[in-house]
């Protein structure tokens, strides 16, 4: 079951904050976040394994609410380099060990 | 450490033909996953191989197949190509499975005419 990401697209000015949400109808074991810049391959950002876990990567952090089967990615004081499409990938509890990716959120940072 | 490589980078085929794509994972990585990326569908999981065995398969027709060799290199084959198969095909390698950090290759852009 493909997770649902929201919003589908967001445009920010440099320095503003953004939140990208990922929601699944299935119980999740883990949530993964990747960023893909235009014309490039997706690049790993982080994995969240436990309910409530929060991880950080520079000014990019994420949380995982296991009860709600949701994860949120937080981009603080966004930089031009943060532009790209963000994908969440979910691994379902009791399911096959594979990732199902959401459709992506396109983030555009303007100067 | 060399990254994931995919060949060829671009392919143009006609309907009904078949195609083989190749992926060389990062040295030491035993898991290779394949994804189809299209503007409308995002990243769709095709299958995953580990130590020459297919462990998982996505919801794609049997025209899509793959294999992995003893050196962990993987190939993906699509037979009887359809227009809808036009996409970017990405492979990703990881140490033990897609639930670990995956490293993606640059992809093969397949166009079916």
C-alpha cells in the first residue's frame, strides 16, 4: 500500500521552514526518507525505526508516530540546496522486507 | 569507493522488443533492488535480489524479470515492451536489504516508441 505524502509541492523562500508528511494505512516497522534533485538519483537522508523516534541530519529532522502510522520531515531555515523531491518509503510490519515509496513532495526554495 | 553503476544510461526501443538493463552494486553490497520511476507513479518497487535469490517482488507483470550473479551484479529484463514501459529504471544497492540505507544508481532512461 503506497503511503500518501502531503503536500505534493511546496515553494519557499530561503530561510523558511517546511514540513512534509507521510501517512500510511498499514502498521509500519520503519520509515525512510530520500531526496532526489532534478536529474539525479535519490539520496538517503534517514531511517526511523521506532515509534516516536526523531532523527536529525543538519537542519533536516524527522519524527515517526507509530500509533498514527505517520512520519513528518522537518526542514528548518531552508537553504537553496534543499530543493528537490522528497520521498518517504515505508516498510510494513509483518510484511515483506521491501520499501514502498510515496509519490514524492516537490520542494522549491527560492532566494 | 565506487558508486552504483547502471548501463546503458539511455535506450530507445520499439513496442514488442525486449531489453536488458544492468546494475553493478557498491562493492560488498549483496542486495540489489530495482525501481521504476515515472512522473505519475513515483518510485515503484520491481524486485529485490540478495545472494542471487529474488526475495521480494512488486506488482508488475511477468514481462519484468531479473537475476543476480555471484558477484552481486544484477540484470533486469523486460520482454514484449509496451509504450507504458517508458520510464527511468533505477537500481539501488545496500548491505543486506532495502530496509537499510540504499545507494541508488543514476538510472537507465528507457523510451519505448
